[in-house]
C-alpha cells in the first residue's frame, strides 16, 4: 500500500509542480505584456505566493518520493533514464532558484510603479527577459523528465 501511496504523491506533486510552473509563467508573461503596473502588481503577488505554496513544496517532494520509489523498486540510480531524469531535475531546480528571486523583484518593481502611478520601468523588462530565459531550460527539462518517466528511456539515446 505504501508504494501505491508514494507513487500517487509522486505523480500528484509532479502535476502540481509542472502545472503551477506553466500556469504562473503564462499569467505573469501575459499580464506583463499589458505593461499596466497596477494589474501586473496584483498578478505578480499571486504568482510569488503560488510559487512558494506549490513549487517550493513539490520541488522537495519530487526527489524524495522518486528516490524512495527507485529504492523500493530496486532501480539502480545509474539506470540511464533515472540518472538523466535526476540531472534534468537538478537543471530545472537550478533555473527555478533565480526565477523565484526574479519574480519577487518583478513583483516589487510593479508594486512600486503602481503605487507611484508610474509605468513599469525599463529594468522590469530586463528582469522579465532573464526570467523568461531561465524558464526555457526548466520547461525543456521537465518535459524530458515526463518523457523518461513514461517511456523509461533516454530520448537522446535512441
């Protein structure tokens, strides 16, 4: 029973992790394109909260449950699909850490601009560009992980 429960938590947390990431990225990007500091400030506040509630917790749950499952199912960590899934996860997590910092900066800049009745400054766009650039390797990493978990093979290994 514990194996089924851990698998369930693993799949559920991966869904929350991926869904929150894609959802918050979509909303922050789309609202940022409006350049309306008041609207951006509101949405960015919720994006930061969602990231801490869902992404931060699931980014911990994923490796714990995944490594537990590998141990219980006696899958060696050197198995190519598992190894490369872990590598991709580390890449995605490494991208996420600065993204959190950038989201907080984006939120703060938008809140300050909205409070002053000013448009979003140029540095908002610079931070947004870095934020988006870090999102690409994270997204690709998560898509690769999903593939490897389902196919149990490495996509670039044939």
